[in-house]
C-alpha cells in the first residue's frame, strides 16, 4: 500500500509539502498541488482520514436526520448531502425518524461529539428550543425549518419564489383556472415547523397574484400517491346537480410530485386525459436527475438538491472548524428550476 512518503518521493517534494497538498492547504502552489495529486492517483494513495480526524478530536462524520429514507424527496436530499460531505472528506450517517416525534427526540438526544462532528436535521416534530436544549452548541444545520427567530443555522427551500415562478409559467401557458391539490386549506392550517403550512400559504398567494384562482380553489389531499389517486376519482364524481368538480378547472397544481403522479393515474382511471383534457403540475422535482418514466412526463418545479446540500455543508463545516466563534444564526435559501415536461 502506497504511503505519503512514496507520494512525496514520486512528486519530488517533501512529505510536509505532499501532506499539505493533499489536505488542500493554500500554502501549496497550484502547480505543486497538481503534481502531488497526480502522484497520489498514480500510486493509488488514500490518506488516513480516521487518523487525521482523531488528532483533531473529531470523528470525520456528520449525521443527516430525515423523516424517511424511502421518500423520493428525502432520498434525493440525503444523496446530495452525502455527495457534498464526501467532497469535504466527511462520512455521512443517515438516520430516519419515521415522522415520529418521540423517535426524533430520542435520536437527537443521543447526538454528541463522539457520534458525529455535526448534524443536518430535516425533521419537523420538535420545537427548536427543545432541540437547542438537547444539542447545546453541537454544530447543527436545520433544513426547511420555518421560524421567525431561528436558534440554528438554516437552509430554506425557495417557497415564495418557487410558487411565483410556477404560477407565472402556468399563466403564461394560457391556463385560466387553477386548483391546488395537497395538504389542508388555509382555514385548517396549523403552524407546523416543517414547511408544509408555509408552502401552502405561499402557493395560495402566488395563485391569487397570477389571477388563476383564490383561497377557495383548493382540494385536500395527503402528501402521497395513493391519496392523490383517490382524490382524482373523487374530483370526477358527478354531483347532484349533474356537474363534476374536475370540470371547473383547466390545471391542477400539486403540492408535491407524488400527488401529481397519483392525480395523473387517477384521472387516467376516469378517462380524463393529461394534458389533453386537464393539465397537472408538480412540485419538488423528485426525478429531476434521472429520466422521467411517466407518460406524460411531469412538468414541475424542482428543488436544486445539490445547491441546498452545498449550502448546508458550508454552514456546518464552518461551525465545526470554528467552534469558539459566537454568531447569530444564519439563514440561507436553496435554488429551484422549472422543468417543462408534457403534463402542463
């Protein structure tokens, strides 16, 4: 197995210079760094990261806590976090809460410097004051945690901007009357911490601003495919007056892509064609990085998972590297992009 001494000899530099180059330190000239990295690649040298982190009193690992590893949104998110962490020579421990507050509390209460160097948390069942009491000053970044006075660094999704972009696109395509599908209408919303209530508020506001609808143009639906299929069937039922709710609208804006896929399937069952008869628009972009497999391909607003992960890791690593620096919690926002498919 190649050693740092072998790399230094092949590159024609000292061991200290070779080590600094591999660590990415600024004191090494770019040409020298390239020479050392080329030598390391040629020899198949892999640095002993565990020893390096142990010398610093660290584990070399971060933890990512999410509600579910099987949900496509969270799967995309933790994949991006793992990739961003790997670029920084950090391992990622992935844990899930199962959407359960007790499980979340139990996991968070066991997080300390012996477990991981930092925590990225995307779960919504525990108040941030309780989180702070459990985590103390342990490096932590929250994702999509909607509070006015944050106690932790936070990376938010672009809820307002994303909704405006989406309805601007739909209005520009000539649609006249939209219906939001997913979650609960405004008069039933609670102030959850995980972004679903704020997302609905921003979406309703954007729909009103676009002129495509108002607060009454809303259909309740759970945030998953099976419920959306049943919702589509219900929309196509004939009322006592001989009308169908589906016929009031020309486009259905779904609060996530799983709802959109379920709605398309349910409409197909009822003989309603998408997009020929009704348009369907999604939100999340859960298949933004791969081939879409549905017919029609879904039009959606995709979260830039990589950008969100990079911003979260920047904040987290800064906390890890500067544990004694006291600062106000920082809030950043991820990017999004419009994916124009065939469904709307």
